[in-house]
C-alpha cells in the first residue's frame, strides 16, 4: 500500500557473473548473515522507526541473496528502506528504495 508522500523507486540491472559472485560473497561473509532456513524479522521491528539505530540485514532466500537496510531519519520524517536482491538463477540485481 502506498499513500500520498510515499516514495518507491526500483530498477533491475544485469550484472556480470563475476560481480554477482562478488556481491553474494560479501553478503554471505557479513556479520550476522541469516541463512535461508532461518526466520527473518522485519527490519522496522528491530529499531525505533524515528529515533533508532540504522539496521542492516544480510540474508538468503530460496531465490535471492538480499541486503536490506532500514534507516530512521528523525521524528516527523519517513524512514528509508533500501533493498538489494541478487537472483540466484540469473545475473540480475534488483534495487529498491522505499521512503514511507
């Protein structure tokens, strides 16, 4: 659901095999990497939406390796979600920028 004032931007890039595996390696080797069989919590539930700390999650699903960040921007301002998803079966990267 999107309301007036919400911002959503997404694009898909075709990347090289080398870049794909480099990014996957970076996600897999990150601190607190979440494996595909684990329960992945919504990032906004891990911090205060306005005054909390920035939260980064790196995890794997059946189809993607994902890096998600949630950045609170202060009282009265929309927090920012940024999601990078790397497809396991082809060389595509999806970027999403969401301000709610």
